[in-house]
C-alpha cells in the first residue's frame, strides 16, 4: 500500500470516528429524570408522579395521556424529562416541560408543582398543571368571595 492508500484509509477511519462520535453525543439522553443527588428530591419527584390527578389515577399517567392525545391528533410533540429543584430545605419544585407544535410555532407548557416534604403536600404552581389537578386541590380564585 502506498502513501496515498494509507492516507485514504486514515482519512476514512477519521471520518467514521467523527460520524460515530457525532451520533453518540447527539442522541437524546435516556429517560432519566434531572434530579439532584438528594433523597428529598427523589421523594418529592415520587410524590408528584404518584399524586392523584383529575382524570387519571396519577399525575404521571395524566401527563402521558395528554402527550398521547396530542400525538394521536398528529401534533408534533416532545415531552421532556422530569426536573426537580430545591427551593429551600424540605421544599422542592418538580416540573416537566411539554413542547407541542401549533400551526407555525412550538409552544412550551410547563407542568410544575411545589412539594413540601414535612407534610407531603403537592401544590400546583403553573397554569398548565392546573388542568391535571383534582378540583378540590386547586387554590382559590382571586376575589372568589365576590363571585355570585
């Protein structure tokens, strides 16, 4: 094999290596939630995932049904991973982003809850998540006492 042949083999090998590396690093991450290495964060995530929903046994199932419904209607949709952030000791924010494509643009809906571990409460903190929560757990409307 001459110098040109060796260069071609090395060039093709380098190109193959770049393609493989690009594929490996461009793949979406597995379905691992984005949570800190903290027992409280894991507990908060589990409390939200298993919390009863309005039209499903759990919030996780309600979110999955929402995504499935959009997909069945042919709407391009991407559900992100669960994310957990510590707000203060014993209090965590848990959220999941769902992106859906309308006629021209993508819309991002944030489904978010605040979890207080001390009493195990799950409170809705985003407008999108209101649609999943049982009615009796929703915060009161402003000026509700004035509505007849």
